[in-house]
């Protein structure tokens, strides 16, 4: 095995995580690596949390602000949140402790489209990071950084931070080198921006390594800890049904001549429904597929193994432990078919619209007019964040949202009269799919959409209840573009808060 | 004066508007030219309306579907709507009769981002147009079309329609020739799309004329009617105050080094507030300004005359009668500084994000968390449509929304607890300005935004009322990311519907 730290100057900065954490003062703004549980620093955040806890227990103020790529893991979001000292978190999280701190109001959470975060920090929307804390798989002899299992916002944190702390993770395969494609011109602020020269999902437009100013590197930490790799659940009936509706829809688009035989590049959120879709693709006769997405999950590996997926572009892995092992054993093969890019490229609307990506994302709820809530349970409780769903939905050739039609054992309907929070507007949502059916909303006016959604997507337990609301809204509303009864529009959510169920007695 | 119809084959198809209207059958889908009251056909739509009225009065079914660029004029939207026979309207309108038909529920209105309409029709989201009815300023000897005072979706309607009806308008200046820039590759559906090669607002990337297959042209109509050119009102105090807040903000961004001395390309909606902003720019010491926007209005002409605005890119004029006259007299000069593009280029998110456009659009209402309603009064009544506000807002470097803090003599607050319809989400709205002040929301979490909006933007008559709601929401909400009292969230709108005022008794 080659030396992971091949540059003597960097090697001279190796220290313990707690020594590195001691460099961080109260009030620091930190840009961490990490995206969907991949490529986040493993040693530094718990050491920093320990330092914060000691200070805070002693009555000192010790707070930090934390930017990442997206969600991380218990070692990062969990450990920091549990100190109670995270002042600001952005742009995405999914950790139970962090979510708790956000919903308790102790942590401010700015929920930003993932492709915009780097540019907004560069443009001064947020304080610039004092520190970049970045996991890499190796440091080259000439001092460049080989990324690990995610790229996220690493390029930008390394550029903007005053000081850099690197974690070199020997658990990550050395053969990841060459899988990444780091494009630098995008970082330029206007008026100096240029087109992103991607015209096909597999285009490589940058370099394989990240640059860093060696003078900024204040610590190098060694680790061999694995990523947070969570097993997928077996595919359940609802996920299978939703996947089948989506696949039938795609087949029909091909048959209608609207999209090519090998489809268009696919994007999908992470989870069991996307995995069912990928499984469905695996067992279809489709070939030469491509993916322009955020995250590589197990099903894509299967599709690559089967020779059906030619190329997958993303910014991170989100693999089960078995598949992470497979990746580590066979990265030299997979890097021919996988490209990991900075998230402002993987999720860039310019490229998504040009390629004609077909997007598919989960949701918390949709309303009968096609507005989608991706973030707030009952309008007030932050779940995870909008993530990349807005980046893809707005620019997609066809944008789909998927969800089981009910949650909490039937106590919550995923289709409501009016969503309690809007993350994707009626102007952007093309297709809604539940295990009940698929509503194709393209080109429709609001009342046309309502009829299709009620007919196709609503669970039978809620269908009459929603139809009743819709019909009374039409009958009583003076204005018929988007009929509503304002005093009842959010009543399903109120009922759930009061009675524990959206179902009418 | 040269012959406006320089091609013999086209000249041979000249006929009356009523003869042309007779070619259109019941059920036809028609793609009209026209954007913000400019460049719409003047003779054909009233003739078609007459034909529809006769048929419908005789008990026959005669309905059509109408696509345009954006809003048109009484001769088009007004005349057609008054027949009661418009089945579907898209993507934008602002005509009182059309609005009435939409809100009465007799016309379906599909409210689409202006930059997406052409692509969505090409992609089969909507029925393809049977007819394109397009105003031009001239037809060249080789059968190409010189556009008139708007480009809109003309390129796409000409491409997609089976039959083409042209109106040649001799009121329009012949010197408009050379002002337009028609880019063709954008029309390609994926996977054949390429980057839009604009890196500066003044870049010309296409040709000066529109192409049409001569075999599809079934009628040519002559007209000399002027565009619907509406005088602007004198600048009022509220508009002046809002403009000053925006200009101070821009100056501060320059001073902070965030944007260049000549700003970044500006976009603004049409109306009195934008006109006040333009007037403020005229009297500032700013120079070498540029604009990447939808519509050219009077104030931009003044800025060009003063040598302060180097170039303005748009898709249409929206001028007062005096300024339209000036344009017609001096188009040979103005075409050095003005570029009119298809609306999928003028409003293209790829270009808007690359150039770093600073956008500024009107709104109906915003809520204390920064969500914006641009379309629905009290959640149900369609005003005009989202227009280009979503195209610009999502991709802008800094997105601003402007509105007086109250409407209807103080009976309506433009800042409410929860907007009754969402067109722009909290993720996309950077700055909100009323005559009370400017709320800079960049980088803030929801509760931070609420504090700034309540402090800076709300009218004093409503400030305590909103502060009270917010504080009670924070005090009672179990979850603190976005505190709300669901049973009261829309109560201001309900109160207005019931009592005629949002003010609490």
C-alpha cells in the first residue's frame, strides 16, 4: 500500500484529533466535508464536541456554525448537536440529534438548495468559513488532495476557509483516485462565470484532485473509520407499486417518442422507493441508461454490474455496508462508470435542464393542486431539508414526486387540501405517484390537476373526504382558478395535531 | 419605404382578417405572438372572435385554446375571452376579460414559467398548436420574417404549428430589423441540447430573422395598428421610497465589494416601482449598466439616451405611447443597445445564473418567513400569473421582491402570517422591500427572517398584529423551525373575505 500522505510538509502536520480541535476557537464557522453519510470527517468532530462540552460545562460560551455538503452521521451532526452549541447549520441535515436541536429552536437552520450553497457562501450570504475540515482518501506527493466517498462543497470550503484541517481516511479505497471530476471555473463569482461544458452525463470537465494552499493546512489527522453505511430495507409492496407506476410511465414516454429508448439521465432521491425503481430498471429490457443525480446507491451498482447503466454522475455514495465493501474492493472498475463532482455541478440546474434529467424525489405531502411539501411535518416541524430536490425539480425535463399515500399507519394522508408548507410550487411539479396510482399533471390547470390527483393518488380512506372538500370549495369559492375554503384548508393538519389522525370522525 | 412583403409567394397570400379567421376550425389550438402588449396580432383575433361569436350565438360549439408569449391586449385576450369560447389559456395573461373568464371557471388557465412554455409544448405537455398567428414587421425577399416589438415564443409556434398566419404591421419601424437575436439550437429537445453561449448581456448568438416553412403559410394580413402602449403614472412616494431602499442596497453591495461598480445585469418586472428604480439609476452616478430582463420600459430608454445603460437584453417592449413613438423614430439607434430574444433565452435560468442577474419583481403578498405569492389574491383569485418572476428569482444572484406594504387603502397587508398561495419559496427569496424598509434575508433561518421582515417591511398599522401572531406562534408551537398557529395562519385572509379588512377590530 502506498503512503496515504505522500507529501512531507503535510505529513509533518499530523496530529491527534483533540490537538486539532484545540485550534478551534469559540464562534468558529466550519465548512465540513460530508454528503449523505459519506466522506465526512470521523475523528475531528467528536474531539471538537468534547472540547465544546468541557467549555460549556465550565460555563464558558462555546458555539460554532457548521456547513457541510449535506447530511452526515452521528459522529458529526450527532456529536456536535448534543453539545447544544451549534449556532447555525446549513444547508441540509438528517441527524436525529441535530433535527431535535433545530426543532427546539436552539440551532438556526438555513435550508438551502444544495447547488446554491457554495455560491451563496462565496457571495457573502453566510459568514465565510474560518476552518475547512475535509476528509480525503490521500494526499499526493505534490500536495493535492484525493477526495474520498463524497465531494460535496469541499472545493469551496478549501478555497474560502482561512485554515484547513484534513482527515486522511485509509478505510477509503486508494482506487477512488480518478473517479472524481473537480471543476474549478464554476467557483468564479459573476460577472466572470462561464458555461458548464457538460453535454452528456459522462463528460469529465475538471481534474481528479482538489487543490489546497499548503500554507492554510494547520492539521492532518489519520483515521480508518468507515462511512455511515446503512442497509436498505427489503423492497416493500408500496415501494414496488410506486416503482412500477413510474416505470410504466417511462415506457409510455418512450413509446410515444417523447424520450429516447435509453430514457434520459435519471435522478432520484435516496431511499426505498428509489431502490425499488432501480430494481425495476434492472429487471427491465432497458439498456444504455445513464444517471445525473446526487447520490450513488446500491441499485445503481447493480445496474452497472449488469451492464445496463453506462455512467452515473453524482457527488457522493450512499451505500449499504455490503456495497461499500464492494466499492472499496472494486473502485478501479467502478471509476470507469461513476463520476463524483462538486455538488454545484452534480445538482446544477443549467446542466439538468440541458440534459433533460427525469427527476424523482420523495415528499412529505402534496396538495390536490400539485404543490409539494418536502421539509415541514404539519407545517412547523423540520424533517431534513429541501436538499437537492429543488435543484432537480425546477430544471427537470419531467419532475416526479413519490410517496406512499398515507403515513403513521393511515393517520396521515400524503395528499391534503392545502400543503402546510411549500417547497415545490404548482408550476414545477409534473407527476405525483403513490401506491394508488400516477397523476400526470403536465399542462393541466389547477382544477384539472385536482381531479386527477384525487382519482389517482389519494388513499381510499381519504378519497371521499378530499373529494368532498374539493367539491365544496368549487361550490362556495367566488373565484375558480384555485378554489379553497380558507378556514378548512389546513384543517386536516389541525385535526392531526388535535386528535392524532387526519381522518374525519 | 421598402415593400413590407418583399417575397412574391407570401404577397400572394394576402387576405382579409375575416377570410383568414374562416380557416380556423372549432377546437383549434393557436400559438399567438404577443408579449406585454407588444407584437400581438391586431386584426386576426377580433375577426376570429367575431366568427366564434356568430357560431356560438347559433348554438354551435366553437372553442379554441390560446398560447402566447405573455400578456397581450383587448384586441386579443379581451376579444377572445368575451366570446366565452377560450378553453385553455397559457402561459400568462393580464386582461380584465380573460381574468374574469379564468376566475369564473369557464377558461382553464395553466400558469407556466415563461421560459419553460416553448419547451413544454415541444415536449408534448400541451397539445401542439394547429396555427401560429404571428405579427412581424416585414417579410424579406427570401421569405424570412423580421419580428416586430416582441419575440416571445414566436420561433417555437412557427416551428410547431401546422399552419401559419402572418400579420405584417407597417406601424412597426422597419429599423427594428437587426435588433432581434433568434437562437435556434435551444429548441432541440434533450438529449440534443447544447449550452446557451451567452456570457454577457449584450452577446448576440443567433440570427436577426425568424424562419418559417413557406408551405405552412396560409394567410398574410396587413395592419398598421399600434401596440397597446399604456402611459406610466407619475412616480408616487411609495414607489420612490421602495426604489431608494433598493438603490441604497445596491450601492452598499458595491461598497462591500460583492458586486462590480457597474452592478450586475438588472432584471425588473413592469410597473411603477421598476420605473422609479430606473429613474433613480438615471440620477445616480452609476455607469456602464446592463440589463438582462424580460421587457424594455421607458426608464431604460432614458438610461440608454443618457449613456448610462450600455445594453438591454429582453424579449419585448412595454413602452408608453410617447416612448413607442420615439422607438419607431429611432430604432436604428436603439438597436445598437437593445437585443430582443426568444423568451426561453431572455428568461433562461442557465444564463441568468451565469450572468449573476439582480432581479426585482412585484408581488401580491409575502409572509413573515419569506414565502411569496405572486398570483392569487386571497389564495383563490388569479391576478395575472407567475410570468417570468420564477425564471429570474430562482437563478438570480440576488432576488428582490417589491410591493407597497398595504393595498386597498390599508385594508390589505402585503405581509401576512402565511401566504395564501406560494409561487416563490423561502429558499429563493433574498430581499423584500416595501416603502417601510428593506429586509435582507440572505443566509437567515426562518425565525431570523421573521424578525427582520416584521421590523423592516410591515406597515405600522399591522406591525403589532403580526408581531403578536409571531410571538404566540413561537410560544405555542412544539416545533421551532417555522412556528405557526395553523388555525390562525390564514385568518388575515379570512378576515378580509368576511369584513373587508385584514385589520383586527
